[in-house]
């Protein structure tokens, strides 16, 4: 037995007294699927669409969205925790829809454009969110009304994604009910015009049903967006991108417990959280990266965004992934989160 193995075994024995024994074989036993073929977006972002019963979700979604007659479309809802990849899926779908119509990628305001716009509202949003934007006039210091991104998408036949829809006031959401049924129309009271969505128009919602401070979407929108996709992190894609397989495997195992409703977990680290940890490890050492990660979790616990039990589960995930040797003694006096030193300056 090497000195390193002996040291690791000693750590395991000490951890066992606190019921923190890392099962170092767990990461090896968890199989990571081979991801679907990647989509390279014009901005250089590489996206691996997740699979739905063996079929890439972007292909399934495109079959639901009718580019010739939007009235025949079945619009999508993407639901899942923050950081699981909802926005990436929406971009992949929009890019496939755009190129599938034979449209070339354009340059708008210095960025590639493929008929995709995002709308992000909030609790103070009103019906103007979907109708007009106020912009400064070129002269005179006044403001003028211009079409909102939503109206532009209707006029030009683009894909629109309404992000965190359950944080937007019902008065704003219900004001565009007529767009998402067979009418496909939106009345603009400021100009007296009724806009009808052109071919190519498609809509998606993306939100976290358990988001603190949010509400549910209006009942009418459940039928207007009937294709509901429960998005989970694409762990195979994260491993393909180069993240440590043991860490990815343990994050996947913990997330499966959340999805299955085990242990009452409402939140577990997602793709974006693990990717951020991996990137930090690449830039600094493991000890510093995990300290930043622990402080991030600690802040969310203090703010009531996640529970202490969920933070403890995330720390056990780190144990299982092989990072338990970085934990500090409970009597050492160093600020820590379930044994992992926090990034607290001295």
C-alpha cells in the first residue's frame, strides 16, 4: 500500500466516526451516458441537447412547433431548478428552427442572431412588458415607444423565450392570452394596432416552480403551454466537456435523489454550479475552489434560499467525490460549512 493510499484510508477511518465515510467506489459505479451530438452555436457555445426517451429534445421540440402555421404549434414549458440548462435548451431549439427554415445567421448589434429573443420580467411587470419599450428619443430628451422584443418576434416570425415566467405578475401574463391560442393576436392600445404572429413564431416558458418568492403561472397558461419538459442537468455533457467524472457522477446521483423525491431535497447543485466549481479548480487549487463553493452555499442558507439539509447533502456529495481530505476539524475554529472551510479572509 502506498503512503497516499494509507493516508486516504486513515482519513476514511476518522470520517467514519462522524458518519462521513466517503464511498470512493460510488463515482466509478455510476454510469454516465454518452451525450447526444453537440450543437455549435454561432457564438461558439457548444450545447449537448439532453435526451428525452432516447431522442434529442431539440428534435422533439421542433416537431411540436409548426413553422408554417403557429396556430398548430404546441408551445413548450421548460421547468427545473436554476442552473440546470433550460436556457441552453431554448437556444438549441431556436437555432435548429432557424436553420431548418433555411435562414442564415445574421449579425445584430455585434452578436450572432438566429431569431431568438429572451424576455425577463419581474413582480412589477405590467402589460407593457409584452407590448412596448420606452427608449430615449435622439433629440429633445424625451422618450418614445418602440415595439417590445415580444412584438418584434410576432412581426418577424422569431422564437421567444419568457424566462422565470412565474415571477411576472398575472396582469402581464394574462394580457397576452390571445397570442397563445388560435388567434395569435396582440392588441397594442397605445397605437390602436392589432399584431398577428407571422409564420415562424414560436414561444417557450422557462422557470423554476419552487423558486422562493415566486408564484405559479396562471391556470390558463397550463393549457396554452401543454408540452411540459422537466429539465434536469445534462451530466453526461458536463463530463464530455472535461469536468471531473467523479464529481459529475456524484452530483448526478444526488440530483436523482431530488427528482425521485427522496430525503425531501428541493435543491441540489446543478450543471452550472458544478461547472463553476470545476472551472475554479482549474484556475486555483482545490482547497481555494471548494472554499468559494462552501461560502456560496453558506450565503444561500443564510438568505433562506436553500435549507441547511440541502447544503449538508452538497457537502456529502463532495465527500463522495473524493474531496473529504480538504475538510477541517470541527474544533479548529476555522469558519466552515459541514467541515469544508469557507472563503473567509483572516
